[in-house]
C-alpha cells in the first residue's frame, strides 16, 4: 500500500516561507517579510532578487511557464501563460524571469467584464503581485497571485477590493483596540474557513445531459422514488470511488499548501463537503478558488464530474458555502473570543456589537454579495438560510445582551448582574451556540458563520461587504469613544454605547426558525427587515446612496467601481438564465418532443394491432396514456413557444435593470411552467424512449 508522507508533500508546490528563508539572502528575506507584514511597496531591486530565486525553485520543480493568476469579475480565475524562454541570439534559449515580470504584468482588459469602466478609463489592465499570498506551481506553471486593475487604478477583480476591505477593518479595529489600551498589537487580520459543498456524478451520464453541460444544473427531471428523505447519506460511509477521489484531491490540495481538513457526505445523495482549516481572508479566497478548480480536475481523473452549481437538482438540497469568519490580532487574540477578565469582555462585547450593527445596517449588501442566478434557487427554499438576513447569537449570549439592554441581572449559568468592566462573561461552548442551522448569520462560539454563500460564489464578495460594514461600525465607535479614552468617563460611555447598539439593532437578532412563512411575515412586516428573494431585487441596492457612501468612506470601492460591479453582476444573471432558457428550447424541440412523439406512435400502433385481433380489447393503458401525453405535448409546445417569445423580447432590451426584471418576472416563470409539463410527461413515458438519464440514475450514479 502506498503511503503518503503528508508533512513532506505539504506545500511542496508553494514558494512559501520555508523556501524564502532557505533561498533568499537574509537581507532580501527580511525586506520581503516586512513588505508582506506591513503591506508596503516592494522595491525593484528586491523584486529582482526574489524573482531570481523563485525562478530557480520553479525550474527545479518542473515549471516551464509562469503566469499572473488573478480573479476577474467572471467569478473564475484567469491565467495567461508565458514560458520562461528567452532567445540567446545563437539559436538557443535561456530561462528568464525578471523582477518586473514578477511584480507587474500587462493584460488586455478588454475581454474581461468591466461594466463600462473600460469605456470610461482605459482598455489596458495590469496585474500586480499580492506578496501576502504565496506563489505556487500548478500544471508546470509558476502562478503568481495578483490583483487586476485598470491603468487608472480601478479594480477589475475581486482581490483588490477584498484587500482594501481588510485594510479598512484593520484601520478601524486598531483604533478601537487602542481605546482599550492595547499598545502591543500592530495589525488586525480577518480569517475565513470556508466549508465547500459539491456533488459528484458519473462523467458518462453527465455528458449525456446537455443541460448539465451547458448550464451546470438540470433543467428538467422528475424526482426519483428515493431522494434525501431517509437522511442516510449525511455523514454516511463514503463510497470507495468517492474515497479515492477525496484521497487524490487532498494530496493535490496539500501540495499547494491548502489546509484541507475535513470531508464528509452531505444531506443529498451524491453530495459532499470539504472544509479547510481557516486562514487569512485573501489567502482563504485564493485557496477556495484553487480548491474549486482542483476538485473539478481531480473528479475528471476519476471518471466523475464535480458539480459546483448551487442547485444542480430540483427536489434535493442544493450546495452552499459556509463562510466562518473572525478577526484576530497579530498577537494571536481572537476578538470574538470572550476573554478571562471583565476588561477583555467589554472589548469582546464592543466587537460583537460592531458585527450586529453592521449586519443590520447593511443587510442588503450582505444579501447581494451572495446573489447569483444559481444561489437564488437556494435562498428561501427551506434548505438554505432565507433571503432575509438575521443574526443568531444563541441563548446564553442573547441572555447577556438582554440583561445589558434592560439593566437587569443576567440569570445565566453564573447568575450575576451584568455590569461591564466588572463581571466576567462565561465562555460560550459550541453546544449552546451552534444549534440553529436555519440562520444566515450565526455566532458559533468564537467566530461568525455566514451561511448564505452559494457553492460556486467566490468568497471574496461576501467578505468585502462584511469587512467594510464592520469597519464602518468600528469607525463610529472609535469616533465616539476616542475623546473619553483613558478617562474615568470611558467605562460609562462604553456601557451606554453598547446598550444603545443592542437596543437599536434588536430587530436583526433572531434565534427562531428561519424557514417558513411565519418568519418572513414577522421579519418584513413587524421588524422591517429587507427580503430580497432574487438577484434582480438585491443587486440594484448596491447603488443605494447609503451603501455607496459607506463603501467609498471605507475606501473599498469608488463610485465608478460600484456602478460597474452592479451592472456586471446583473449582466451575469441575465446571461446565465438566458442560456438556461435557450438550452430548454433546444432540449425540448430536439429531444423531448420527438421522443414523446415516438412513444405515442408506438402506443398508437399497439392499439391498432390489438384492435385488429379483437374489437373488444379496451387498451386502457395505451389510450389513457395517449390522451394524457398528447395533452402534455400540447402544453409543452405552447410553453416552449411562450419561452421563445420571452427570449426574443429579452434580446430587444438594452437596459440591464429592465432585462433583469424581465428575467425574474417572465423568463423564469416561463421556464418553470415548461419544466412542469416535461416532467409530467417523463412520468408517463417509457424509460426506453426518454432521451436523457433520469434523476435516479444521476443521483445514484457513483457507487
Ligand atoms: P462545522 O461548522 O462544520 O461544525 P467547525 O466549526 O469546526 O465545523 O469549522 C468550520 C470551519 O470554521 C473550518 O474551516 C474551521 O477551520 C473554521 N474556523 C474555526 N475557527 C475559526 C475562526 N476562529 N475563524 C475563522 N474560521 C474558523
Ligand atoms: Mg459549519
């Protein structure tokens, strides 16, 4: 049996700190570390020295090319490979890689979505090295994680605003920490551990489904007799073929320094989850993009396809991504971990308040940060958190906050009156904080878990909004408290502030069942929370003056970037659903209708020949099926014609807000009507005639 020495392979394809220390001169190493830790610009001489060693390392490890690896607004990563070769003038080549090539690359921005930024600014874009995320080798290519900007500095990617949001929260959190007399902390970082869900299905069956191939999800299909109702898949024994895949996947991820940690079966048949150990947010975002890419690659090797779509199958759970998020100091303190002393507790409560206020004030930003055509199928479908954003704190913490709010004794485990700065808080065990799986935003002991992300979402989007919004509340607190810091008025001012925040943002706190109509009614009618069920509803909120002002104030986006992002995301929504609509037309006209027709013909012939044997035969099965199926083909034809008309109408609209509304109000309803008739026909048609593999086959294809 082959054995893997994990510590040996871990990070073997990464130019990480171990390689840097080993290969760089002490002077260069120290300078690079300073660059990484303090986020200062890398000077050219230093870059040259790093490039030389990086190239040597890459060549030793089989690389022939290098690329600036970046995350444009398409949602996937982009790379353009350059080989290291440089002609020597005598017919030969040498392998070259300069400092300039390391830190900056030119890229034609015109083929990437820029939402009007291109027209306003410049056609060319450039990529700039993010030295906080290590370079790595993938497919014989040295990949340099980079940010992607226009020449006038507008962000054209997801990494740039993510880095800016991390700086924003650092700036404001540092001000707040100083209020509490923390002088030793130099830097504050946000960390994320994303739990990634996915489906695995057999490659051969996948190839037979044009909807999966074109859109990543099934657009038709009746539920199989067995779905997920037995709950026998969740945490169940992992099938050997999947086990082999996971083993291979882990190795690939470990080589890239990705801390793949847990793996298990999920709720739906064929659904699985992978979670890494959490790390700094921009690195976690890079790693998650890589993980998604490698999952798909490794699945292929095993004759399977990894589906990352949020809703590949109707009727069984879709896939999400839980964004476990916390803030910690460079001295190793998790700011969401209640401390040992009353003093530390007051600080903890203030950071907690900052999150509560941020989620309440910017519910719509959080909602739209996860909005895609795919994820719209999940949110609010009683399997994922609802489209309404609320915060779950758990019984114990809620009790403490209520006690502060009402100036009442806290009747918790410790039975004490909560006075800030006097009493210690109990430590929260996971058991008391992790019960509610329906909450979109839950406190889970020493971190928050934002559960609304779709499985294919880049985690950058959610974390940009989260970091920016929390930076904003921290900024307000620092503004308010700085004048009394260090005086004997500080404690009271702090107490009053915390009390006020808890009182004012009470409506966002909800520990009940997030599924079901009752909550939707209460949230929207009684509490006035926003309910944005679709991307078409959510995305335009990015342009609300309140939201724009905050994002600009925190230096996360400028106005042009905000506008362009809103348009790109809406364009994406319209394009995705449009392709789905076209695929449906294609499948119905070319395969479903002809297949039903063939079956009808067989039945009709059967009736004819049976009646010729005896005039008395009833042919009840044949005739009733013919009647029902011809009714259905009639309805299918009418619906497909209606769908074609909507698609045609959509083509004529050149306003992205109007077309996204049309997608929501006309296209999607048309599609689901068509689907319902085709699915009904599937139940009546001989499987032999049905042109596509059934749900049952797809979901139970991997044994
Ligand atoms: P689950 O939610 O599946 O029960 P855990 O809560 O143990 O599992 O971990 C889920 C994810 O949260 C993992 O990626 C883990 O590394 C991450 N995580 C744990 N602690 C923190 C933290 N302080 N900050 C951010 N992520 C964390
Ligand atoms: Mg979790």
